[in-house]
């Protein structure tokens, strides 16, 4: 029997994770992370459901008869996630705060707090699986539900994090998880899944960024340099974006999309979304800050990769430079790759690691 601290979010996935571990005979405790958004009182319109999350977490713990602690991680969250997000957009990147939240907070600050309190493992409601190898090292595998697999969000985890982490629902499908919750009488069995950035809830990202990054209007031009309109700030846009440009479509009802952000002239360049459009579709890219779950891939090879969470893995040629970066040659051109986005690397169902697009 192990002593396990479950990161309880208030949702059904982490609730069932706690239930399954309890049924296996482990000593289960739960903790809810109070994050930056919970205490700063930033006056943003929209829905931020953290209070409801805490109430649901308490209800689950009462139903299971396990203790709940609320960890105040406001300072850490501001440093590791909020500042990363704001500074990334300020520099023209497209950050992924959910992946960084996992690496730095759930499997970083939260995990260290669990270890400091004598827990053997921490557990989450991620749809991913853990494999213990004969050499004592651990692999992270894709979740068995192809519609819910969340291994992409764990792409920047390291071995010391993986070996102390459990994913109890990774071998289940979402429908099975909800059925288990209903049969056990958990109060959040029918609760909808959360959407949006990890700490903003349904608050639009540009409403949040407006508090920190002033608008800097500039021209919107097409690939021939024709002026089409005016943007409010390059930080508000990303490669491949179609909505929110306020540029009319053409006579054939084709919509413009962002293909470049030119910071030297503060220009947003757009084009129609055609296969092969320069800047929109690429077959080569560079990733840096490579991070490996188990062992690094040090030689040139073919690998399945995933550019985004919802994308299916596709084949790519991986050529490392030995300095933490690599050249990626996609077998099929990829749409809308932006600096700051995360690439996940696989070997079949095994998550190898990930890197950040330059």
C-alpha cells in the first residue's frame, strides 16, 4: 500500500482517479491547488469557475471519506505560468501555458510538496498511462481513449517527475470514467469538462493580456503588400489564425489567415488558406529546449510527432544537433506552426519528450 496525494481539480477525471486508488487499498489524500487567478481578484469579464471547483473537490472528498487540503501556490503560479504566458506573448510567441503548468506546477511545485509531506506518489486525472520498466525507469504512454489522450500535455516532463506520478484513469475511456463516477455516487459525475487555459477558465486570452500588454496598432497587408486593414497589436495574433482579423473575405468567400508577424515594421501579413501558402504551411521546423521523459534520442531517425493536442501523430525526420535542439522534417506539410508552440515526440504509444518551436 502506498500513500498517494491526488491533484483534485473538481472535475470527474481526478475524482475517479482518487476513487480507483482508494479501491486498490492505497492511503489516498487529495489536494486542490489555489492558483494565481484565485486570489488576485483581477477584474476580468467572463466565467472563472475556481470557487465551484473547490466546492466540487470538497464534495468528492466527503463522498470518498478522504482528507482534502488546499495548497496556496499563488506565488509559484505567478512566476512559472502567468509570467511565462505574458512574456511569451509580449515577445511574439504562442505559449502553451497548460503544458508549462504541468511541468512546473502539477509535476513540479505540487509534486515536491507531496514528497516533502511523505507521500510516495502523486496522481492526476490525465488520460495517459505509466509503464514501469525492469531497469527501474518509467515511461509515459498515450491514453487508451484516442479522443481523450492527454499525453501531449506531458511532453516536457522529466524522469524524476514521471517516476513519482500515477495516472489511474489512463486505461479507461471517458464514458467508462463517467459510469464509474455515477455508480459510486460521486457528486460531480455529470459535471462538464473544463475548457480554456488552465487558470483563465472561459476568460478570453486577449481580455487577460490587455491588462499587461498595451495595444500597438499596425498595418495588415497581404503577400503583395496591399494594405487591407489595421491590427491592434501583433501579440493578439498567431500563425494560422482566421478569426478576429476584421478583414473581409474575397468574392469567392475565401478567408484571410495570418501567415507572418513582422516585428521590425509592426506588420501583420495575411493570405488565403491554400495548401502550400508560404508561411502557413511548412515542411521543416526547428525545435529547441528538448526535454526527455526517459532517455534522449541522440541519433537521426524517423519518429511520430504531434504538433497540437488534437492532431493525430504524423511521421517526421528528427535530426538532433547535440545541443538540445533538432531539425524536424515533416513527411506532410503542417499548417500554422508558430514559435513557442510545443512539439511532442513519440515512439509508437510511448511519449519520448518534446521541444519548443523556434
